[in-house]
């Protein structure tokens, strides 16, 4: 090898090394109107923020679950809070006027800002009139919404964020990552590095206490010298003008009292009629946010402020002054919207964020916009800025885990489905979309949706053709790379041309293994099984052949059929039609309504015949119990199907109770071929509708040792985990579930994996490539099938009894004639 001139070595080496990649900054990708920004933000959050976000959100979430369990009137408080908010939003114009009168009668000033610019202009005028040089702020998401800091700083006014988390973000130049905990994504180590980079200090700053003390010393001087204090408000009472301010640090209290001028900023939705009606919110807010029974600091401020003014010796004493800036900025239009008015009930507790598996994994810098984040954030971003900025709402998978955790019962998944629908309608039309929409019979309204959404939203159509030619369809996945297990290093995925085309056209990630089509669908399998005589069978059931069971995991449908028949039920299987789940998950609401009406029409004769409905796939069952309320034409029609729909194991338990039998009397654990140790993962929507507990109770009642997963969602979420855009996020969410399985395996050997949902099964397959059983498949192995000879004897006996009855009837008729 030739020697290299030492003088030229640096330039040669420099040319050989590629430049370091630019580290993505949260502000760079805050506006999600560009889909590329969303995907870049997901990558950034997974790379930098995920571990800290996961730790903090899950801590809040677990604390909230514990606190709520100790609150006996939790549901009553939620109902009361919802009632107050509903009535307040309905009467909002009158409440605004009442509040204006109340504050002005008490020597305060009120300004109602139609837009963000109006609000900023008014606040800047107040600061100029007072010759303010420094403004100290308490945490306020509404001030973030109107970009107040930019306005004030642009006029040469120093703005100091006094909330510790906001102070950190101000130094870092980042937007909040969470409604409640803005710097949730920062670890202690990152804060230390930030402080040392921004301040000339030799202090170690190695502990939370040291960091807090350091920040407090800086902020205390700011409080003492500030000319204006700006705060938000959690609630405002119209009758007295009272502000309710809830916090953990005391900085809001200082911001409102230390400076001579206090400006409170609040959205008009924060107004409620009376101070007394703040009570339920006071109980719910802290518990829902962090699991605390009461926040550390709670202030009720009513103008006029009679406390004596305060000033440093070097500053003149100024009279106290109070300004309330009420902000519309799209809220009144939201109030008039038939769907999104519900979002105005939000009390900014963050419970929906903390209970969301996707948010737990990437936080608000990915699952969020320039101001608002999480599931509820999409609605707020859309109405306070523009619809395209709410594109991050696509990270809401509709798992519904937030629904029961919201203290004011907002149906956040429904709001996000509607955001998806309206975003779809902004898309340009094309010949390809029209052709695909027509071919799949999608509603014309939905035919501008992206091709990938039309594909996933009409899964039943493509699955039907795949099931007709299973060998050909299954060959699509023949080019798989070695493994997708969690311990595999492979990232290449399927190399076949067909999978590459599916990835390009339909956004189906080639790294995800596709479930094989069975040789026979569930309906075909059911038709091939000779049913026992229905005579004497009082329990009548129709199994709804959902597309996921019919064209995918048919064995769980067959197991359900056989178990229920062995338990004495008269069981039939419906025709396979879509019920709307797939379409709704893609924001194709008009098509989902079409599918819901079709499914219920097909089931009408069975329900009229007195049959209960058993639905194997939990996401489909959730449609019957929850979503049909939005999709069907009337409440009565919804109730007709909701009241008759059951999860399979739920129905087994119902039969046991009806017949007075114990689980071990029907299911013999000694027949188990998988041992006695189980790991059970319930589907997220199954938990929300209260259909998961029955499985755990039955399996433990039979004698199994059952460990249950405690994740909110496995991350697969139906089509979500198949999409190239979200594959990495899906597996990152699944890491929690995978970790729990691995830990249980270490503790006492591998447990048999049990999963109720189709997508959950697929996610577990991706992690372990192990056999995953549906609970009904396990139960089928434990039940003693009635022997064919016994069945024949019983049928003969039934026939003989029937003949005797017919003979008796004839004798009576002849006797009556004579």
C-alpha cells in the first residue's frame, strides 16, 4: 500500500466521512399539515424522546388508576361535570355577557378576542400602556395557541416562563410535548446538559433537587422585577368572575400576585355559570391528570384584587390592575359544529394522552401539532388553526382506551374518525380512486380518500377475492426475509415484487407478515358441519361472521360454533358482511354507515327469531356496543343490536349461569394440551366495552394460572400496524407487551399465549412466532364432545317423543269431532 502524505491526510479523511446527520428539532416538524413532517417527527421521537415519555406517561396513568379506584363517586362526578359543561357550552353567548358584566362591575377589564391576533394585540397594548419591560408567565396552553411570546418579544419585552417545564422548553426553543407536563420528554440528564449549555455555572446539577433549586433562584428574581403577570385559567365562574387556577409549583400564584398587572387568558369554553359548580372539576382535574387527590396549589381569584401592591425598593409602587382576555379563535364555530362541539368539554387534564399507547411511545412532538397534542389535540388544532394541521390525529388508532378515562366523557376516537373523514375530503380526486371506490362499493363521499385508505377500509372486498384463490393470494408472502421476531436483526422484509408493489400502492409494509388465507372461510366451514337437532335447545344464537374471522382466523370461529353447540345452544352462522369497523378506522364514515346498515339488515331476521348475537372479533363487537350508536339511524335500532351482542367467552359464562353449572363441570383442565400456565392479552376495545373480564374469570375458574397483560394496547391496531408509515411505531408500542411476555417466560418457563383479537394475535406473532390461541380454541379442547352414538340416540328419542305427541294430537282431534 502506498504511503500517504501526512499533510494531505486531514482532507482525505474529511472527504471520506459523511457529514453528521442534522438532528431534528421539534419546532421543525411541529406543523403536521405536511405528512412528511409527521413521519419525521415520529422518527425523531422514537430516536430521542420515547423512553422518557413512556416512563412519565405510564407513571401518571398508573397513579390515576389507583386514585380513581379509591373514589367511590367517580362516575357520578363525571356525569355532573359533563352536565355542567354541556349546559355551559349550550348557553355560552349568555355566559360570556354575564361574565363581562361581573368582572367590569368589580373594576376589572374584559376583552373578548375573536382571533389570536386580536388577543395578542390587546395584551401588547396593555403592556405598552404600562411601559412593561418584563412579563412573567404561568403555564398557559392558550397563550401557546395565540403565540403570545413571539408578539411580546418582537416588541422588545422580555418574557419569562415561570413554570419549570415551560422554563426548560423556553431555553430549548421547543413547543410543549404534553398538555399538562410540557417537558415530559426531557430526562434529568438532558435538563442538566441544557442548563449547563445555557448558563455559566460550575454547579453539578446532578439531581432533581439541584436543578429545581437552580431554576428557582433564577425565576425568583424575575417574579420580583416583573411588570406584568400572565396566567391562564382552569375555569371561570360567570356569576362572580372567579378564576380557578390549579398548579403544582406555586408559580401561577406568584405570577398573578407579585406583578402589579395580572392578565388572565382563557378560551371562552372555560366559562361555567357559578363558582359552586367548580366543585366536581376540582375533584376530577388532579386525579385525572396525575393521580393526586388534590393539586398542591389551588387558587380562586375574584376581582377586584384588594391585596396591597408590591414593588422592589428600586421600583415605583403601582396600583393593581386585572385584565381578562377571553379568546374565541374558532371556538364559536366549533360550538356550532354537530360533531366537534363535544371537544369544548375538554378540561385539559391530559388523561387521554397518558392512557394512549401511541402517545406513551412518542409523546406530543409526534402525536401533536404546534400547540395541542394527543387524541383530543387534533380537534383543537383543527379549529384553532386549520384542518390540515390536525393530520397527526391519524395516530389515533380508535383503540378507545381514552374513552373511559376522560373525566367529561368525550368520545375522542369518534372526533378523530371525523377529522379523518374531513381530511379525506380535502384530498384531490383521481381516476384510480374513483375506480377503486366504485369497485369496492365505497360511498361516493369517501372516494377521494387516499388509495391505501380505500384498500384498508374495504378489507372485506379484497379478502373475499383472496379467499377464493387462497394459494395464489398466499404466494404473495412467499419471499419473506428470515424473521420478524423481536430478537431478529433483519429489517429487510419481504423482497417479492408483489409485496414491493403493495407497499408502494397501498402502504402495506413489506416487513409485516401477512396472515394466510384459509382453504375454506368460516362460513364455508360452518356449512360443512352438520348441526345437531335444535329440538329442546332454548338458547338460540347467531354468530356474526365478521370479515376478520371469516377470511382470516377461521379456527376461532369454528371453535366458538362447536363450544356453544356442545353447551346446548342452537347456533347458526350469519352471512359474512362488513359491519363498518375497517371503513371507520380510515375515516370513511359514510361507508361505515353503509356497512353498519347492511350488517344489521342481515341480522334482523335472526334477532326477530329470538337469537342473541355472538361476535368473535372484539373490534367488530365494539361496533355493536358502541359505534352503532353513531352509525345507525335511530337509538332504538342501536339498542336492538347492542343489547343482544356478546363476546364468545362472555356468552359461555352466560350459559353457565343460566344452566347453573360450574366452569370445571363443563371444561376439564386435565385435557389441556398446553399446560396450566397462560398469558392472556385482551383486545383494547374489548376492555373498553367491559368484555374482557369474563375470560379471566372463566379460565381461572377452570383452574388455569392466568397472567394478564397490563398494556393499554398492543400497538397493532388492525391496519395501523400494517402501514409502512406506522410500522416502526407499531412495533415500538408492542415492545411493552413483548417485554411482559419475556419476563413471564423468565419467571417460570414459557406460558401459552392467549389473545382475543385478530390484530393482537398478529402482533404477538410478529414478536415471537409462537402459537397463539383464542380462548374459545382452548375451551374446545377442554369440553367433552357428545359422542355421535349419543347424539343419534338422542335424536331418535326426540323423534319418538315427537311421534307420540303427534299421535296424541290426532286422537284429541278425532275425539273432538265425534
